[in-house]
C-alpha cells in the first residue's frame, strides 16, 4: 500500500511540474505573440512593457507550480535533511526571483504600491 501511495505522489508531483512548465511556455508564447502584434501596430514602448509584464507573470505562475511540486516531493516522498535543505534553497531563489520580477512588472518596490498609482497595461 505504501509503495502505491508513493507512486501516486510521484505522478502527482510530475503532473504539477508539467503544468508549471506548460504555464511558462504558453505564457511566453502568448506574451511574444501579443508583443509582435502590438509592435506591428506601431505601439512600440507600450508593447515592450506589456511583453515584459506578461512574460514575468507567466514565469511567476509557473514557478509557483514548480515550487508546489517540490514541496510535495520533499514533504511526502523524500523527507531527508538534504532534500529539505535543497527545498529551502529553491524557495529562497524563488522568493528572490518573485521579488525581482514583481519590481520589473510593477516598476516600483512592493512597499511603495500604496503610495503610487499603478501602471495601466
């Protein structure tokens, strides 16, 4: 019974990882197509901002799925000290990336959000 549960959890984590990869790929394609369409229409500066914003959002959402899969893998399948340390490193890197991408998307520090008007996409 335990081996079947482990296999189910492995398939679950792989499925979540695949969803995360698909989100990043589809988001990248969508942002690129939108950028090219907007650029062709002559709206260069706004199209570049929307491209970066869309690409950043796709990466952030994909990373959320990938981290969720890593958490399930670490907690339920392979709860060793080494895997927990790797997960902690992944979460730290993901947090830094998330923070950096959020600054890129919003154009301001997160704590300044209430003080400044938001960019319109």
